[in-house]
C-alpha cells in the first residue's frame, strides 16, 4: 500500500512531525497522570527562552566562523582539503559533484568535529548544508547527501573528547586521558554503522526519493553550472611568493615553540602554566592542543589569505553577514524542538522511560545507571553533561561507570538539536531517514562505549 502511494506521488509525512507531536502530547498526558503539569509548563517556557539565548550566543560565533570560512574558500584552502580527501568524499556523497563547494564545507565541518571544536563545527556544518541545498532539486525535502552528512555528524569520529577529559581531570582522575582510546574506538564503530545505516535506509520505499522530472533536472543542472562558474571566478588567486612561504614556515615554527613551551616547559627551562603544572604529560598535551587550536585557526586562514593577496577584512565581513541571516532562519525550528523536549523532561518522561527499560537492560547486562545518559544525550547537550557530572560525583572519576558515561558523552551527539539547527537553516521540512539514521548511530555508540570500556577498564 505504501509503495502504491509513493508511486502516485504522495508525500510521506515528516518523521520529525511525529516525534515532536509525540513528545508534546505524551508530556501533557504523563504530567496529568503524575500531577506535574506545572513542571511541564515550566519546562516548555524555560526551554523556549533557552532556545533564544542559544541563538543569541550563536550569532557571534556564526559570524566569526563563516567569515573565517570565506577566507579559507577564497584562498583555496578548502578546495585543497577537498581534493586531498576526494576519494573518500566521492564514496560517501556520490550525488555531489567532486569539485562542488559542498565537499570542502563538509570536510571543514568534519575536521572541526574530530578535534572537538564544537563552536566552529556548527557554523561550518550549516554552511555545508547551504551548499548541499544548492544541489537540491526538491526544496523542503532532505537529499540523500544531506541525510548522510547529518548521520556522520551524529557519529563524528572524536580524536579528543576535550570536555570529558577536562571534567575527569577536575574530579581528580588518576588517568583522565585514558578515556581518549575508548571514545575514539566507539566513534569509529558508530561512524561506520551510521554510514551503513543511512545508505540502507535511503533504499527503503518509505524513504526513497521520487524521481524529478526531466525539466526540473535540467533547470537544477543549469543553476548548479551557473553557481559553479560564479564560484570559480574569485579563486584566481596569486601563487605564494618565496617570502610568503618563508612567512608560513616562521608561523608554524612559532606555534611549535609555543606548544613546546606549554606542553614541555622543562625542555625550554620555563615555568609551566599554573593550570597545567599538575597534569600528566598526555593530559597536558591534550589541554595545550585545545588551548592552541582556535588561535591557530583564527590566525592561519587570514594570514594565508593575505599572503595570496586576498582582501582579508572585506571578505571576512562578507562571510560574517551570512551568520545573522542563518540564525534568523533557525530560531523557529530550535524553539519548537527544545520546547517539546523541555515539556517531556518536566513531566518526568525520561525517568519513566528509565524505569520501564531497566528490566530489559538488566537482561542485556547494560548498566542501568547509564540509562538516563543514553536517553537524554540525543535530546539535550547540557542535560547529558549534567548526568555525566552526576555519575562522576556519585561513583568517582576512576570508576568504570564514570568511564562508560564519559565515553558515551564523547562518542554521541545531541541528534535532535543538530537536526533542528542544520535543517532549519535551509528550510528542510521533510527530513526522511535522517532521524532514524542518527538514532541508530547514537545507539551503536552507546553499546560500543560499554563494550569497549569493559574490555579496557577491567
């Protein structure tokens, strides 16, 4: 029956509609049953305010990183990265032309996620979604490339879970950097499952895209060709002179010196930073990388662009303008999803799910203490961070439950927040298989986190 409807051209209702309606209605029903309707109201209103505060804080960050992204594009850095990773990107995104700007934008976003630059990853991810939307012949409907990109974001390979290491260090863990290996392995497993899952889901009749007409395909092809020609014009940048290469060498040497001074102060005979002096070598290296990564990126791209004769201030401002426009488009989507989540949490829905699932988790030998983390993580970043901190406080920083909770936090993502922000930025209403693919990735990451931690922390 479903296949017949699809053949007639009927659209399947967006899955996010059902999820949003289910969260809101069940929150009211649970709240009425538990006499917590006041908390339901408070949770919804508080999260509406939180959504606006998040967006206000995001405006400046969006403007900053989109300005930097424009410099990276104009100087050719993004295109260089895309060429280096072309075989992998073409395999993952066969519907995207190999030389399209979306490839470079996605590479930049994935790199920011891998090294833990979440404040840079979101603006870069939104930029990638805008580039992917320029290829979309069905406005309002997520393409296969968009769903794949969202799934990879949900299960992004994490090299350094900076937040988790910082909390474990603060709570007195004897080996806070020990979480890096398990988090990396769990995210690798989750990323592989996300790619497999999203590729399988897109072939199902329920999620399969309707073929576009020949006229629509020709029109979109012409639009893409025009955009490509326009995008290629500014990239006639001058090659680096010898003094430009020398400047870059000195720049990298300077940062190498600063890294040595902070990470291994005894080698240079200088005093260590007070905040780093009690850390072990591996923790100190991680913290130094975290300290230097943003200053490095914020200075490298403008310097490189300037050395290639790009008008850095003018181009930065042009890129920054996009940040304000994007945030305005995101507000309704973010308010909608956070209000529903706030109502559900206020009603006690998460506690109820935890209670219902506990017997099944006991049978599967999944620690029931980690159920709140597994349930809250796709819904709320701040909520899951609070749960992780509470687990550490309750069981100790070196307890295996704390290691598992930290690995789960470091290897999963706030799926619904990412969907609301990324799809909201480009006006996507029919999300197709993006939600189930993201939840599959989160589920695999949670299971992998527990299994890997049991193997490594006996």
